[in-house]
């Protein structure tokens, strides 16, 4: 009887764990849908503003005009850079943080080999804990970016990066995060956001219809506003992609845990049935033996 009771206790424990993982799966699913809507909208905005910047720059080139902006200038030598690492505040999301941190370590080793000073900034408690464990010094840490990062929160970071780059205090800004491509595909990447580089659109020029613009004020004044806005939009999209990718990873991890709990429940039930059957057989044997002794 003692063995059957122990199995029952284990079965109850697994059922309780399954309730938790199933609930977390449902919560992650709800958060994922909201985060994906925001990421999709941001992707459309980022793509459109890049197209406008490309069209304006092409128009200026055709008019034999030149435009330079501090955020577009490639530095001859890289003297100092910043690496922003975007991780999660909570765990139970599979290998989501691992891929981002591996890319970050690769960048850190590269800058160390090139003897380039690197400031590491980390968003998310998991990344902060990792660098603390590795005894890697970080210049700044952020824990307020949850699954719903706002543009105002990211704008504070973006303005600081722009000021540092324009003043020449940094020559490069890299972001290590998980890029959302589709529901079934997300990948950890490192993207260089500063300097922005050449003003080009991702869409081939031959496939794009000719766009005629009337400028008010001048194209240069417009681009002076749009170029920083383009950088802010790209940085904001990094945070949104990271948020939706985190929820997908947690949703998949919790579904896998729930499925494993279901398998364990079936296995434990089979063990209990065998133990109970053995116990009943033993009790029947004792009854039959006792009856035979009385005859």
C-alpha cells in the first residue's frame, strides 16, 4: 500500500506542475498576439520611412545635390563602440537568451582582439545576471523593458546614442537581439544601427514605381528630421522583435513542458495500476491461503 500511496503523491505533484505550465503557455499565447500586432505595425512603419528616405536621397542625387548627416558618416577608425544586449527579465523561455548572449560574446571577443574599447549595455535581468556571473563589466543596465516596450522609453535611449555618436564619443552602435521574421522563425542576430550607412531601400530600384515629390521645406531639411527618426524606428523595432520572440519562445517551451507532463501522467498512472494490481493479487493470495489453513 505504501508504494501505491507514493505513486499517488507523485501523480498529484506532476498534475500541479502541468497546471502551471499550461497556464503559462496560455498567458504567453495572449501576450504573443498583442506583441506581434505591435511588431508588425512597427515593421510597416520602419519599412515605409526607409523607402521615403531612399526616394528623397535618390532625388537629391539626380539633382546633383549632396546631403550629409552625422549619423550617416562612416568613421575611418573605430575608437570606441557600444553593444546593447536585449534579453528577457524572466526565464522559462527555452534557448531565447542563450542565442543572444552567444552573439554578444562573439562581439566582445572581436573588439578585445582588435583592442577597441567597448561599453556593454544590457536590457533584461537574465542578461544582467549572465554578465555578472561571467564577471564582465557593464556600463548600463535596464529592467523596465517588458513585453510592451513603449516608444517613449526607447526614445530616451535613442537620443542618448545619437548625442554620443554626433559628439564623436562613440563610433559604432551594435544591438544583439532576437529578430522576429515569422511565427515559426526567429533568430538571434547582431545589427549595426550606427552609423546608418548609405540611404538605400531594401526593394530593388527597378521594381519600384517612380515617385514624384514636391518638397516643403527643402529635401535637406526634411532628411535632417527623417534620418534620426529612421534610427529611432529601427531601435524601437529591435525591442518589439525581442518582445514577440520572447513570448514565442516561452509559448513553445511551456507547450513542450505540458506535453512532457502529460506523458509522465500516463506513465505514472500505468505504474499505479500495476502496483495496485500487484497489491490486490497479494491480498487475494493471503485470503485464499488463510481459508485453506482453516479447512
